[in-house]
């Protein structure tokens, strides 16, 4: 048996898996990989096997467990290990989800459409006024998810520079940067929650104070930790999906033409983008709290388990022409939002942001194209979220 391949690896193209993942995929659907600290963890790469394992009750998200696999130094911090929801197991996890789900349901999010359209329109106006070349990272991909989640939570957007910077560092910074940024965010949110408890306003934080803090279901610190996870989870993921989505469409003009032919194809094209670009390279990190048998392997209690979104989304056992980007495909099912009890809380919101942003961008700036060759776009991050640092376009 050859050595367990290293994970994660860096992408060389913004929307293609890192070249070394071919070997990982060939050795799947379940194999061992080597992490940066030399430890090994199981990795699941098959689509069906990923869904199977993500519904296994013997998987735990408790990051304080000594066997929990750490995929990058920044995830060693105390705050990263004790995040609300993401690092929790039932029953507390499920209780929190019950409190939050209605505030991110399809119905709630649909009601946000007019507000989102107005927000996006403001950003596109600014891009048009600026004229080519324009960098869509600072002008759209980063501020849009930030403004949307701030408005939804009732967090003052004047502080957005601080949030964007801090949540970027938490997800993509060095270990020290990530820990400091997470602490800064906690301190900031702590003050915000204290103010909301004193005088709750209209946003989700104020609503949660009225619905959950005042009746005594949730304490001050718990609300801080919920707000922290909502802010962190909403920023980088959506911003990165939007940037990578734009690049992928611009680099596949035949597919872009099909979307332009019929705008009703956009939601399907977005599902295909989510499948293909797999912003969240890793959709789940877990530890086994009991033995698990899967695809002929025995994962023992205390061993780490990773689920590869990138590879599960391109599983040729379930996807026809798995490596082809095809906006008309019907088998767009993907794991980009995870699966099972931790499946993304904000997925309805993320889909709507992507739809409105892509629709307005493509209709209002029809001649849009990359201003530099795709291989010159700087990409940061490996293993969790892939981020393009600049996205210069012209028209
Ligand atoms: C395209 C954008 C997004 C992607 C690709 C994405 C991806 C994911 C994935 C893969 C998970 C599962 C993690 C796991 O199983 O351990 C997750 C969970 C989560 N996401 Fe998202 N997300 C996106 C946008 C958002 C937004 C806009 C929010 C805003 C609230 C959000 C909030 C959350 C939360 C709170 C969780 C934890 C859920 C739980 O543990 O029960 N996400 N997301």
C-alpha cells in the first residue's frame, strides 16, 4: 500500500480541482489522507458514500475531541474548536437549528428578494459608473454577502470593513491571524449582543433576544456564539462562490450563451456552478464516536473523517460526464452545502444572492469578460474555501 496522499492541496485553476486530487479520487471512495501535522484521517470521495456517512449517528462534530482532524493550523484555536452549530452535536445542535431554521427558510428568504435586488443594483451601478477595468472582488463579491447578512442580523454595516477583514482572516489567515481575528469578532459581537439585550431592534439578533434570550432558552454568551458563526459562515463561502461562478461562466462562453438565451435557465446553471466549482472543497470534518463500516472499510472510534465536496460532486458513478461544466445538465446534485443535520443553514439565502447578482451582472453588462488570463488570477486557500483575491473584468 502506498502512502496516504497529502490533503488539502492547492488549486492551480480557480474552478478545477487541484491536480493531485485525481489520485485521491482514484483511490476512493474511501481512503486515508495525510494532514499538514502528519496525522492521517479518512477521506470519503464518493457521492453516495458521502451521503451515507453524513447521516451516520456515529459521526461527531465536536472539535475538542482529541481525534478531531485539523486540516489547517488556523483551525487549532479555541474559538474555532467551540463554534456554535458547526462544532456541536445533538441535542443542543438540533435545538439551535430549530431556533434558527425559520429565519432562513425559503419563505423568509423569498421575502428578502426586493431588498436584495436593490442592494445588487447599487453595486452594479457603481461598477458601470466606474467603467472598465473593474475588480469584481471588492466591488461585488466581498461586499454583497457582507451587507446582506449584516442587514438580516441587524448588525451596523458601517463596521463592514472590520467584518470582511476579520471573517476573511478567520477562514483563510495564518493560525495567529485567525485566532486574533476570531477574538476581535467575539469582542465586537459581545458588545452588540449586550446592546440588543438592553434594547432589541428589528433584525434577527433582536428577534432572537425577544424569542429566545428573554424567555431564558439562550444566554448572552450563546447568542454571541450563534451570531459569530452566522457572520463567519455567510461571508467567505458566498463571496467565493460568486467570484468563482463568474469566472467559470466567463471561461465557458458556450455555456454562458445558453444561460443568456433563456434566463429561466439561471437557477439550474447556479446548481451546476455550485457542483462544479465546489467552493467548499471540504464539506465536512468529523470524528468517529463509534466504529463505522463503509465501502468495505472499518473506521474506528476516535478516527478523523473528512468528506470531499470537490470529488463527491464529480463522481462518475452518479454524474454523467462528471468533469464537464454543463448548465443544462439535470444531474446537478452536489454536496457543496453539506448533507445531513449540519446541511447549510444559509443555502436559500446564498442561492438567491447568486441568482440576483449573476442575473443583473449578465443583463446589465452584456459584454463582460475577464481582463486578465484566468491562470493569472491569484487564488488563496486550500481545503476549506477557495478565494480569488482579484477579479478584474472589462466590457
Ligand atoms: C455558497 C455559499 C455557501 C456555501 C458553499 C456553504 C457551505 C456550507 C457547508 C458545506 C456546511 C456544512 C458544514 C458541515 O457539515 O460541517 C455549511 C453549514 C453552515 N452554513 Fe453555509 N454555506 C454557504 C452560505 C451560507 C450563508 C449565506 C450562511 C448564513 C447564515 C451560512 C450559514 C451556515 C451555518 C450556520 C452552518 C452550520 C449549520 C449546522 O452546523 O447545523 N452558510 N455551509
